[in-house]
């Protein structure tokens, strides 16, 4: 029994809210009122943050490198689009959950393929699944609208009360609330004994199995969960932009997502959110410099990050904020990206 | 019947082309366990070098091919010494991110320099049209590809099996640590092989401009094909990737001809099934490290 209470007290200690976290969410909320003309891009950031959070669950906590996470994003996006287009589920929140569940089912089914094999096989299988779905969506263009995408999606008001407006205000608050709720859930999960066992698996699957962690079952569970999150992110994309086209499955989306997560750092949940903000700002900046060739600079950022070393960059970026936090609150509150998965 | 044979021939030509394009990747993966998604960028470099030489400087096509090889190999060795070698000991995630970064940079750079539209290389008249062999139409260009790639494959096999360098390379692939212990300079062997693989990719890129199409998105579009060749073929020998490329080439051509609506669906499904069935590739023998 002592071991169990030990684990739970450890987990509880880790799960305590830090001041920096509260500040982070207050800042996020403040942005909504500070930049009322920027709702569209902020919605974009929130969606991307949620999507990156979902990759963080499998990459940062379970160590699965996926090059095809866009598969679940795409399935979520098309599910939400089709549900709204054919009027099957008109209420956006229920449709959102339904779309997430569809993606989760796909995640559950494909997880058995993914947990087999080593890194390279996983890369290929995840990439293959995303490409397969893209090919399927193109093939069944009578359902998906082919390369034109789904057209004429009209969203009903959220909970029958809040209609989507053209400035994206409703869309933004809707996305932010969804992100916050899902974040709380993810936070609860990664600090639970389940989350601790995932970290054990990431660090050493063999040893984790030896101390009695059911490795494969845990991986299936977290992969399904991540698929659910990605599906919700995709559904949010469709609901707030009222379109879904083939590029939701594109390889670039999965690759960008990796970049987002790597900028922010893996394995501490905020990485995806911070990464999304930095990535979107970088993208805007590069696009304003060279509208056509911004991809070059994004690539350069990736190369530099890897060559300099991810952990080193995060340490140096967090140096100043940590210094300030230490002055006010003491050592306990310091923000540390727990570990960067290799 | 004739059309079946023509398709088969096209498939073989396509497959051999894929082999020349991808065999360098097999070495990178097998020898250093390095996931290099940027391999297609070297192929694209070779293609564009050839295109510029032939179209703008008026070189004959066959004279430009060796230069495509040399140019890509030179780029390869510079990047290997400057960047790649720092990443051999890192995790796969870092390698993937790094090579995706390189792909993005190469795509945008080529777009900037050469424009985003598809580039065609002017072919000599001798390579155009078809010849009729026992009632089977065979494209001259494809015939040339089969000949060149066939000779290259033979040469590679001979180098690997018969020369001293080949045996060093095989030793290094089988067990790098033991190879270093025996006094083999593994980093040097690897740098040379990497450059050679990039050169082959460049040559393949030049040859494939006519068949696969050459535009700045080449490395992204065909990345998956190269990876399929290597993962399905396994990286422990040269025969595995060769058979895998032939299989892929024939399946892809046949798929596009007979079930055009299914598109690339067939290929991806086959790949996933094979990887589930044999995670180390159809012909792989070493366990994954």
C-alpha cells in the first residue's frame, strides 16, 4: 500500500498548479481583450496549440514519433464538416465531441499498427496512414468534395445561444474554452499514475514492462486519446473556418506540427501551446518578409534548433523568466521543460 | 497482351529508376541508422544541374549526366561534413526534424532560383519515340534507363561484393563498433558512401525529370517512395532495396493504368501491410538497432 500512496502523493505534488501556469492562462485570456481585431489568427493559434498538445501526449509522454498526425486532424475536420453539412448533428459542441470520437476510433484501430516495430517503422506507418486517408478522401470525392473541399458548411449557434460572427469572436472564445477544458483533462491524465507509467515507458520500455506496466495497452490508450484530441482540433478547424479540404491531411501539416512542438518543447504540456504562438508569429513574420519563400526560413529555424540542441535553447529562453520567478516566489515555481524526448 | 508487356516494361524502368534514386538512402539508414528525409533534395539538385546544363548551356544530355552525379555528390559531401555528422548520435526525432528542415529549405531555395513550374530537359532525338520489339512498344528513353540503371546496379553489386572498400562497408553496416575495432575508418567510409549515394540520387534525379517530373516539390512528393523502397527492402543488402523498387515500380505503374481511380491507395496499403507483417522489411535480416 505504501508504494501506491507514494505514487499518488508524488503525482499530487507534481499536479499542484504553479503560479506561472495561472499567469499563462490569464495572459491567454487577456489576449482576447487586448487584440480584438486579431481573432482569426488567435483562433488559428489556439487550434494549432490543441493539435500540438495532442502530439505532445504521444511524443512527449510516450515517445512515439509520428509523421502522420494530420490523419486524425483530417478525420476530425471532415467528420465535423459532414455532420454540419448534412444536418446530422447541428449542435456544434456535440458535433465536436462526435468528430473527436470518430478520430479516436481510427486512432484505436491504427494504434495496433503503430505500437509494433521501432522508430522508423512507426514513422513509415503513421506517414502511410495519413497518405492513405488523403488518397481515400481524393478517391471518394462525391463525399468529401475532392480538391474543392466541403462547401457550404453553415454552423448553427453554439448551445443554441452564441452564433458564429464574421469577426471570429465567438469562434475564438469557443476554441479557447475547448482548449482549456481539454488541457485540464490532459493535465489530470499526465499527472495521474497512468501518466507516470507512460513516462516510464518512454524512458525505457523494457524496464517499464519488467516492473509490471502493461506497455502495449498503455500505448494504445494514449494513442487513442491523442487521436481524440487531434480530431477535436480538426473539428474546431472546420467549425471556425467553415471549410474542410484535402490539405487537412497534408504531410506539411504533420511536419509543421512537429516544428511547433519542438519550438515549445516536449513533455510538459505547455510546449505545444507556447510553440503554437511562436510558430504562428514566425510564420506571419516570414510571410510578410517573403510571401512566397517563407518555407525556407521555417526550414532554417528547424535546422538551427536541432543543431544547437533543443534542450539548450529551452534553457536559455527560460533563463530570464525563471530568474524573475525565483525572485518573487522562490525556487519551487521555476518553469522547467521536464525533459526533451529524444 | 502487348499492353501488359509494355506496362511491365515501364514498371521495370520506373522501378530501376527508383532504385538508383533510393539506394543511397539505404546506406544512410543501414550504416548510420540515420533517418534522412532530405534524400530527395539531392536528387532534385542533380535534376536541376542537368536541366541548366542542357537547356541553358547547350550541353549534350549524356555529358550532363556525369556532372549531375558529381554536383550532387559534392553537395552531399559538404553537407555531410558540415551538418549531418553532428547528428549521427542523436535520436530519430532530431534527425527527422533536421532533414525536414533541409527539405523545406531546398524546396524554397529551388523555387526562388528556378521558379515553381515544372522543368523539362531537352532530350536528344535518338531518345524520343518508341521502338517495336516483337509487337511490344518500348519507349527508347525507358530502354536507356533500364540499361543505365541495370549497369549501375551490377557495378554496385560488384563493388560491394568484390572490392576492399565494399567489404569494409559491409563490415561497417553489420557492426560499426567491431569494424572500428578492426581499424576500419568508419566515418570516412560513411562520408564517402554518403557522397556516392547522393551522387546516385542526383543521377537518378536527372534521369527521372522526364518520367517523374521535376519541380521544387520533388523531394516532398517522392520522399515516401524512397522511404518505402528502403523500409520494405530492408537496408542490410543491396538486393532487398532493388527488388523492393522493382515491385514498387511495377505495382505503381500497373495501379495507375488498371485502377486509375484508386490512385496511390494500393501502394500505401501494401506498404503498411508489409511493415506490419515484417517490421524489418521483406528482405531485412538484421534486427533493428
